């Protein structure tokens, strides 16, 4: 019996030698943001932004630094980057991935594929397209009190709460692999020493083809999902403008004859309040009716124009095909895709404006 | 050998609920969506329900059979085919239980390998997990049952994690209903079988339940709860993933956990996989226990003498099946064996046993 | 392997202790043996009265000898021993010539009176002095409200304190003497008609089977009669509160009191009982339930927090919340040790402080606590040896382990943290899960006097849950815990307890 116990102890000691590879927090470099640019000769250039600390544990200061390298495959870039860093890279904390416009329009299949396979990459990370070089964008410092990875993540996150439609890695995969919808992501640009969202970057499967301006992203979001925040500016009369603050919006799709002769009715119901309508008396029933009508008309127009534009481009970020499939048996995507640009889409908006502000 | 175990080794009838449920919910839940969706697409969640209803029926059959034989599967086999052939059949069933344990364990190790520790030594983790299994099984059936009980208690709250996916789900994804042919539907039901496997261990541990007749109600509820778990998981996954995406997602449930975020922890899948140990352990323990019990009943070998060799064989098995393809092969083989056992063998036994008893009763009368 | 060794030890002890040889002493030999001690007195007062008095000075009450014995002996000098025993105003006087009995009672403080020196026929007059400590306030199980009495070292006083609370003839006290040298009196208390005699018999049989030379405290017995002596978990509760003993006796449990020990053992117990303070019954049930939950949570926290820290920092950096990541990276930067070494050093430091505090007089102990806690902690962080985040975690975990009301259990909790730490270092979160599985398995296999240790969680007993994780109000406590399988499970009529009057009645 003592022999058996000794054996057990020996086996346990032996097991100790066979433990998995450690990734101790301070012994790795946590990649926060990866930017991909296109480079000459069919190569891609990757820039990673990594948080670093200076000083001891009591008065440590966080800052971020960037590394960048070029190669044909993203795995190899990692290899090259490794050559100039003190600690190995770890991809588990990537929060934002940015592609520059040129690379995105060439297609991002390869990069997506390798991201998709890596189990340490999360699904609620953000993908984005950047105007200009991502290397420049990442290596600059921004006076926002945060390091670049945290700044980018927070900036995108809070915009998706407001007027920008929700689009993270999961949503991208949903449309990318699924039939009947196309992915989209935020379009970033650097302006006046800050990074800002410039609009919605629209993809045709894996290729960046078009974008919607940030001002119109509210309309896009109205069409895309139900939500409870965000605001949009409308023109009232000739010189007057007003801002509708969304309290709750619902969108409903009615798709008729999806298999044969499709026709789509989109109904948007918005309840909101008007805060900033300079000079318009908001307590008059008649005035409110008028405002509602104006907003409704403009929303319908803008929305129809936007859908029409998407149809002309042959892209479907709203997932009309996906929705149509759920309305019809034996749905044929090929046929749908052929008909798609010419399907009549009608948008109907129902706006309800409630009293705004704490004074009359 | 003694047919009836000692009174203080028995478990209360209501534990049948936990025993059945814990045995059916295992590694399968982590990634069954892709397999059933392969044939029946967005309608596959209905196959989960139909498959479950068949299991209800089979549990009913098993109980009829066991009540009449007054013992376990070995007794039923002896009733029908006599000592020699019956013993051989029982041995086959026992071997199948062993493979079931191996499949579950190896698949779990695969999950660990892919998701947590890509560089982990298979034999190391396999050895330590089998050490845990040994500790529980050597404690006897009551301890194994207790493990099953805690497994259900610890594992069930994980269902609520699906809440995090609700805001990104499109429930219209599962529409239109009945969009697939009956054959597709049948294939999906068949695929679903592997996940429902495990309840047939009832045939061996039945005598260990106190007043086993009273436990049928609990067993049926156990099956019902399993169906509930699988249906919720399937519907939520179909709503959350597009069908094309699901095709590329091997572990849909695990991938879904990736978006779970609490203020104190992100990336819940690591906790989930670790907690899943408690869901997987009773699977392996009950199956291993059944192997040792089977050998005891057929060959009168003491359970403590078979336990170590069985664990060594399972250990060897985990080393033998190396990569994804081989594990898939193992899964589909065991699934096929299980499919024939539950859908053909149990009904056949049921009918034969019924006939044999009828003939015998006539003779006696 | 252990059986064999024990066998050998027994053989040896039998060979080596001539004290235990059964050869009977003669009375003269006894007197000679006793006379070898300085505190043995044997004298004849005068020729007028022939009685010889012998006793151990250190064991008898001199007042009694002077006032109640010698005057009577002088007065009735002509009576025989038998007649004399009727006259002396002391009860339980024994008249015997059995040398063994004489020796035993001499050693427990009797005075022997002989009619003639050298004659073995004598009276045994019990005159033991009982030097006792004042009954004091419970220290390890202090409660803010409620009784402030704790057991003392005197068995009679302790029994008195229990019987005062349960003045019923059904409270039985059974005595067993154990220990070859110490001859310790151990009593088993139970309420006849409520208790399941199976528990009493198990306990009695186990206590009588104890083979040991000296039993100086109830914790000796606790360890010796545990179902699994190799388990780190205590399987009986050790309490110094007579009120708690009275309460558990009325639940149908059995209590053990040991002479010379200020704490009682109660059993059979369950794991959750170790986390219920007796004060829970003095507070309103909502508050008591919340505190109980906090205590249970603090156990989990105490065991798991440092292992989780090690696991997450060593393997699963992905799991750290974004907002915490910066803080953690900053606090870890520049630390020369990996998380496991850091954690073990700090855990050991805390244990060091606790041990030093416990071994020193209370005033110095406090200083040590402050010096250690504040100075060493701050200095370690400033010197960059440990991270402040871990310092907070370790200190909280230590604090949490002290919320456990039973001292033995809180030691166990601090101990089992270390295997968790090691598993966490090797397999991360999975290791923590594996270690938990082992601990769960171990607790499932444990029994307390043959009753499952994890009840009422497993086997699940819904009726017992009323006083386990929560404490429901008293009118819901109409049944005694089924765990003990009491003969009379009903405390009171629940119908009457739960009766509700209509409005306006």
C-alpha cells in the first residue's frame, strides 16, 4: 500500500510537468487594436496597438505603443512583429479591428477567416473601415484621457447605443456566412486630432463597396432595428431645423410573394420628443401635428431613397433576403438576388411627437 | 450473484429525475445545433422535440420490461435468451457503456484542447479526470447519484446565459415552420439521438432505486426536462445564428457564451467550460459504474476489481483517438450503436420479453 | 497499512506498562505506594479514638475534614465503622475492604477511615475539593445578544448548565471513563424519547473503544471518534455554549461532555451547521437568513478568491473585465514573482500573522496584527514585491474565513485553499473545477455518526432546508431535523402555529 501511495505522488509530480502553457498577464503583450492596410505586392500591412506601463506597481502609467509589419498572411505578420517586441503577443483582448478602405474594397476574407478560427478572439469585438492609413491613425496620440484601444472601443460602443446600428463581429459573421444579407461596419476617419465615425461602411459579402454618411445612419438604424435612443435633425420649413429625439422606434417588414413577384412594405413607428425647434410653439396641438407630418414625410423619403440606393448597388445590409426567406417556403436565393434590384419597396413612417422639455 | 443491492445503498425514487437528465445532457449540448441543422435547417428544433417524445416512449418500454423482470437488463436477457447468450448480450451492452464514457470524456478533452489550452497534454488531463472518476465511482452508486444531482443543480443555471443573446436574435429565423421534407426531418431526429443517449443506463441501475416502480414518473420528468433544455438551446441558437454561420460554428453554445459579459467577468466561455466538468463527470461516472456493475452481474467479478482496468482502457482510448476527424468518427460510431440500441434493440427486447413472459405464464397456469 | 501499525503499537504499549498488570495489591502495598508521595497524609489523632485517617492533601477539602469528620470521629470513638458511617453528615459513604475501590476513591479525593491501622476494612468518605473557574463569557462563540455563559472545566457545573435549561427527567446522562492514565470522565447527554438510540449507541460504542492514555480535552474525543479521521473536515461540532447544547439536544442530537474540557461535542452534524452561529436564533429570521447566506458566501470567497486570481492571471487574461484590466496590469507591472508565488507568499504571511497573534497574549497579539497588517502589507506593495490588488484579495479572504462560527471549521477552510491554489496554477480554471470536484466527492463520502454530512442538500430533504441555508421563522420550525431520524420528529403542532385569524378577529 505505501508503494501505491508513493506511485500516486510520483504520478502527480509528473503531471505537474505537463501543465498547459501559461500566459501570465504581465508576461504577454495584449493587443488592443489591429489595423490592416494594403501594401504593394499583394502584401498586407498590420499595425497593432498595445498598452504598455511605465513605473512600478504603485505609480504605473498606462500608455499605448504600436508595432507594424508587412507580409502576405496575417499569421506571418505576427511572426515578424514578434521579432521586435520584448514579450509575446496575445490576441485575446483585441477589441477593435480596422481595415483601410483600399484593403477593404479588395476583400477581407482571409483575415476574417483566421480571426474566426482563433478561440481567444471574442465575438463582441468591433470591426471598422478607416479612411486613410490605419497605421497613421493608431500611432497618433489623442488627448482624450484614454489609450488608443480603450478610446476606439468606447467611442464605437457608445455610438452604437445612440444613432449607429449595432454591428460587432458576431453581426458581421451573421451576414457574412448567412444568405440574404450583407455586412456593414462603422467607417472611421481622423479629423481635428480625433477619430470620428464618418458613416456606415457597406459591404458586398467581403468587399467594401459603399458608405452612408453619419447623418443618415439614424435613418438606416430606423430601418435596421428597434431601438430606444439617438436623435436626428429635420428641416422644418425653409430656414428652421428641429431635432427629433427618439424614445422608441419599431420597424416592421411586410413581404409579399417572396417567391414569385416580391413586394416589400416597411413600416417604421417612432415615438420621440422634439427638443430643439427654435421658435415653434410646441404646446399647440396643430403645430405638433404639422411637425409630425414633416418628419414623417422626410423620413419616408430618405428611407426610400436609401433602400433604393442599396438595391441599385445590389447589396442588402438590411437583410431583406433573410426576412423574405422566413416568409416563404422553398425560398430560392438565386432567383431573389436576380430580382433584388427591382423589387418595389415602400416605406411608411408613423411618427408620434410628445411634449418636450421641462418648461412650456 | 446478488440481485438486490443492500437497502442503505439505494437512492430515493426522485433521483431518477437527476440520473436521467444528467446522463442525457453532456458535451452534446455544446455543439449539437450544427449537426441537426445540417439536414433539417431552421426546422431542426422540431426534431429535438420529436426525438424527445420517442425517448419518452422508450423509457416507458424500459420500465414495463424492468418491472416484469424484477431486476435489470441482465435479468431481462436471461429471461429471454438464457444464461449464456443473455450474458453475451449483456456484455455487449456493457462494452457499449464503456464506449459511451470514452466518447464523452474524449469530446470534453477536445473542447478543453480547442478552447482553453491548445498545448495541453491529453494524457495528463485525461489521467487527472479519470482520477476524479475513480474517486466518485469507488464511492458507490449513491455518490455517483449525488454527483448527478449536483451536476443538474450547477448546470441548469447556465441556460439563463442565453439571455445575453436574445437582443441580437431574430426569432423569424426559425420561420417558416415545416419547410423541410419528412426525410430531412427524420435524419435530423436520428442525428439528435446521440444527444439523448444515456437514459438506457437505466437498464442497469434500475435495481438501485428504492421502490423503482415509483421512479417512472420522475424519469419521465427527467426526459421532459432534457427536451426542454435542448429545445431552448436549439431555438435560441437558430435565432442567434444565421444558418450559414451555424454551418461554420462547431461549438455553437460555446461561441454564444463568448458574448456573455458581467461587470466582474468577460468571456464567459472559460468559466462555462470549467463548470461543464460537473456536467460531464456524472456522464462518465454513471457509464463507468454501469460497466463495472454489468461485469459483476454477468461474471460475478467484484466491482472494485473491474474499475481500475476499465479506467485504464478508457485512458488508453483517449490517447488513441487523436484529432478532430477521429473523434468525429468515434462520436458517429457510438451514436450509430446507440441509435440501434435504443430504437431497435429496446423495442425488440420489449416485445420478446413480453412474449416470453406470456408463454411462461401460460405454462405455469 | 495503518491497521498493521496500530496493531504493533498496541502490543508494545501492553508490554511496556506494568501499571496495567492485573496483579492485585494488598492494602499494605497500597499504603506504601501512596506514602511515597509527599502530599499523602495518614495519621491517628490520639489513642483515645482508634480511627486512622488517610487522604491526599491535595485532593480533599480541608474544611470538610476539619469540621465534618474529625469532630465526629472524636465524639463517636467507640462506635464500629458501620455505625460511624450513619453518624457522619456526609452522603455516599462507602464501607469496603476492596483494595482496588479504595485506591480509586483515594485518587479521586476520598478520605479513608480505618478502625485500626493496617486493616483493610475501611470507610470511604468523599471529600474531594472541586477547585473551579468562574463561569465566564463565551469567547470563541461570542454573541452580542443572548446568554453569556460558557462551559467551564468542571463536568458537574457543565451538566448543571445544560440541565438548568432542560429540566426534564428525559435528559439522560451516561458516563464512560476513558484514558488509561487520565481516567477522564466522559458523559453522553441526550433526551430520551426524541433521540434516535442508534446515534447514542454509535457514540457510546465509539467512545468506549477509545484506546489512548490521556484524554485532556473534548477535541481529543472529537478526532478519535470521527467517522473519517483522515478528513480535514471536523465531523462533530465543538461548542462552548450550554444554550447551543440544550438547543441541539432538543433537536434530537447527542452531546458529549468531557471532564476538564470547557467545550461540548454535538452530533450528528451536517456541513451547513458549521456555518450557523447560535446567534442566528436570537435575531429575527430575515436578518439571520441574510447573515447565514453571507457566511456561506464568505466561505466560498475565502476558498476560491486567491485560486481564481492565480488562474485568471496565469491562464485566462481574456476574462478580466476591460475596466479592471488597466488597474491589474498597472498593479502587476514590475512584480518580480509569478502570481502563484506572490499568492502563496501573501497567504503564508497572513497565516503567520494569525498564528503569531494566537500564540501571544491578547494585547501583544493586537499589536502584531496591526504591525503586520499595515506595515508589512504597505511595505511589500511599495517595495514592488506584491501587487496591491492581491493584497486586498488575500486580506478579504482571511477576513471571510473568520466569519465561520466554529473554530475547527475556519481552520479547515484556510487549509483547503492551498490545494486549490496548486490546481489553479496547473490547470487554471479547469484546475479549480477539478479540485472542487474532489472536495465535493470527499464531502459526499463523509458521514457524521453514520449520517450523511452534506444533508440536507444531499440527500435533498426539503423539510430540513428550513433551518439550513436560511433560517425560517420559528412557526415554520414545527419539525425537528430529519437528519437525526428522531423518534419524535414533531416539535409542536404546526396547525396551531400557523393558524391565521381573519381581519378584525
